């Protein structure tokens, strides 16, 4: 008698992948209907739910390649990256990676980065909230220790960079876009900050220094290290102005102080 986990794995293999051995192993009493046909009903429902959910997450990707190719893409994606959790809202983040190797979509070289932007928007909308930075506590940090601070970004903050104008591509493919507009892929790339504020999810273009700075903070680097990376990307980067702007916008929401190791005698 198969265990429950074995039955679950067999059912997944039968429904998602159409594995004939797994279908046989389920010992379905078909009552006049072929077991494969019965499983096919489940398969159509499951894949239909994935197409619907990921179509809501990636509406611009769907519009760019068309509904038929998108549906085929999602079916291939689900088989390549099966869900490992029950929350469909957290599923689909690997689509950009899949698109970079999916042969039918290779002609649209910017498509994976558009997918990364749409995933960032989707996840920013459901991310946890956070309180504003405690400026009073920050003011107590000695000046000599400021460079050692590690700042944390708001849980909704996402950074997306691309050599293509993905924000313009995203904008012209919105359903309420009435103005005739064409995108020139040679107009330059984007470094974007996606975050959720009081007015919902916003997308902001960043200068090279600001992008390098926030990316360093997101990677848990010290403030001094983040400043070095920002200045390397843009020598005119203004640390004071950047901190004020991102703290006021509640992009930077917390900090940690790590004590220096004791000096050896």
C-alpha cells in the first residue's frame, strides 16, 4: 500500500506531467472512462489555474507574446519548475530565468527582464509592511561608527536593472494606455526601484549611483561599502541627499550596529 507522500507524488506526476506509470500506479477505478482521460480532467483544471494566476502576475509578458504562446509557455514552465508551496501568490518567480532559455521566446531578448519587473511589482504589492526608520535612535550613533551601519530596505523594495528600456515597454503595454507609442530598444537601459507606498506600488528610475547604493544595502553591505560602490558608479553621488530621500520615502526603514572587534594587544 503506497504511503500518502507516495500517492501525492504519483498524483502530481500523473496530472502535471502525464506520466503513464504514475497513472497506472494510482489504480483509478475508471467506471467506463479511461484512467488517463480522468486524470486529464484534473490536468486541464490545474494548468488552467496556473495560466490564470500567472496571467494576472505577468500581463505584459502575456500581451507581448500573445495568449496562445503564453498558455503554452506556462504549461512548459509549470513542468520545468513545479510549485513547492501551496501559496500560488508566491509561485512564478523563476519565469524570467525560464524565458532566457525557452526557445520560442528567444527572439524577444528583453522579455526576461520585463518578467523580472512584473514579478517585482507583484511581490511588492503583497510584501509585509514596516515602520519608518527610528531617526532618534540613529542620531545617537557616534559619527565614527556611521560607516559600519547596515541599513535595511522596506520589505516591498525591489531593484530591477536591464540594458533594455523595460519601464517604457511596460508602460506602453498597459491596458489604459491610449497614446500611440513605440519603443526604441536603443534608447537605453533602466535601473528601477519598485516599492509599495501609501499610494500603492510605484516604479522609480534610479541614477547609477543611487542604484548601486541601494543594491549594496539590499545585499547587507556596510554603509561605507555602499558609499564606495555608489561613487564608483557615479562620482557625483551625494550620500546625504540619498539618505534623506530614501528615509523620507520609507525605502530605508531600519539599521543595525555591529560593534567593532576588540583590538589585539
